[in-house]
């Protein structure tokens, strides 16, 4: 049967053309690490390499964890400067 709507609940599904990131085979070796040559610049995103996280693929969770890690790295620099 069909989907029954609940009162007060709205839902929308959007599909973006080319919304998913696709990488060529062998491109993993070119992904950057979080630490950069600049002391106070750190990268975050699901595309970074060397993140201590269970998933090696691209995911929102990986992006979130890399953001937390980058923030902690930045705070380490701030604390060292204080």
C-alpha cells in the first residue's frame, strides 16, 4: 500500500545532480593530511588522509571527526603560545 502521512510531519527528498564525490582509482595517495606546513593551519573533511577513524571511505561521520581533530590541533597551538 501507499505511504501514510502523519499529521504535522513534512518530509522532502532532494537529489542533487553530481552531489556525491567520486575519486579516481589510485587518487588516495594524493589526499592531504590534516597537518600542513603552516603551524596553525589544519585541514578537515572526509577526504583527508591519516585520520584515526574506523572508516576509510568518505562519510559525514569522518568529516565530523576530522573537524573535531582539527579544532583540538588548533587548541594545542593556542595553548603552546600562551
